[in-house]
C-alpha cells in the first residue's frame, strides 16, 4: 500500500483542491480525500469504506507530512510532487505510527 501511495504521488495523480480536500486518481477511479477537523483522513473509495484506510488517503497523508515541513509553501490549488521531485523515505515505524494516529 505504501508503494502504491508513493507511485500515485510520483505520477502526479494527487491534486490539492483546497486546504482540506484532495483529488486522487486511483487505479479504479478518481476519489476525493478529505482531512477532517479531527485530523483523520476520509476517502470515498470502496477500500476505505471496507477497511477504514486506503492508498489514496495514505498518499494525501504523505504529502501533508511533507508540506508540514515547508510552511512557506503557498496555500493555493496546485499540482503536487511529480516523479522528478525526490520523495522522502518512509519506514515501517512511520507507517505503524500513521495507522495508529489516523485509523
């Protein structure tokens, strides 16, 4: 799931629509991921509905984590990192923390 989320980011399939809303083009459709006021991520895909987590929400989380390190970035709608931009390495400990914190 982590590699799938990273691949979507690298391919430019995640687009920020506003401060809390992203559009993610997945393998089986285009989904909206929203970050709630409680900090939890929510996706409209079947996987999220069934399991409570998905690669679309994880992709948004990874982007938001990276953005948090760059507060000087603009808050306007923009395309997000593509494969030409370096992606951070995410270890198993980070994934477990993410799942515990978010889901």
